[in-house]
């Protein structure tokens, strides 16, 4: 049973437009959420995170929104750039020492 | 920033061979390292948590005699796939947590693609 779900395996967006990647989770005890970006044949790179006490965190072009009641978070990238093309993994954990639970990832393609 | 180095990046070997993968934290000390496995179009699945100076903790369904983990120092953990078979072919990724910054995100290596013929 997947605790972290990314239901869209792929997303295609035009350069300059907004990319919205979605993630749902089932465990209401998760208190920290992260987004990682992964290029082929490389390890994931940390992008942005959010604590469960917040509902929004922004870092440059990247914003993560958390809706605890819906157990849903999303990553917004605006404006999207071709270099953003990668697989994006949503991850959740329980406590500072908790293990990361990953979704299956969403492959984002930003077209020039 | 913090860097985790993983070696080798790609290995091809015959069935029955044992393969060792190294994971090093280059500019921080990691009492805890993690080993993940990723099949194509699948999530990163945690295999085991490597603890410096003690036995690794394996996730359910992961054979500890098949996947030997050694974490002998604060900067090095190794994963040995013993008597590898084609079904062990996968992408293996390690991750490390900075022991002085436990609230910071884990840092990942670039992964090792293992292909067993």
C-alpha cells in the first residue's frame, strides 16, 4: 500500500508557463514533506521542503503548497524552463529521524 | 554543499559474482546512511538503514545475507550484492544524513546501475 502517491507519471508544459506537480499521502502523521529532482543516471537532488505546520513554502521559482485536510501537496514551478525537465519525487517522513517515503515520481518535460 | 559520492556508477558482471558498492560522505560525517533500490518507472524503495559501528536495519522483504552492508566509519558505507543474479539488476542509490544537521534533507549519491548478465 503506497503511503505517498504521485498519480501523474508524466507532465508536459510549455516553457514560461506554470508546472504543477501533485502528490497525495495517506498517513496523517507525516510531519515533513520534501521534493527531489532527479536526472537520468543521477541521484535525487533536494529541491524544496515544507513542514506540516506550514501551508506554503517558496524558494525562487519553486513553491510548495500543503493541504493537510486533503493530505495533498503540490509543487509549482513558474516560469518553467527547459532545464527543469526531470523526474520529480515527492517524499514524506515522520519526525526528524524518520525514513523518507517516496512517491513513484512524475516526469516533467518543459518544451521550448 | 554537502556531497555524497557513490562508486562505481555502472557495473556489468556475470551471474554469481559479488559486487561491492561504496557510498562516501565527502564533507560531513554520517552516522546513518541509507540504501535504496529503484526499478524502472518505480519509486525509490528503502532497502536498509546503515548505522555506523552497528548492524544495519533491513526493510521487510530484503535479504540481509544477500545484501551485506558495512558502515565501518563515519564517512563510508558499503553494500555488497552477493552472488548476484539477473533479477538483482537495478539502480542502487545511497543517501546520507549529516549527523550534525539531522533536520536537514538527506543527500543522495548519483547511484550505481548494476547489470547482471
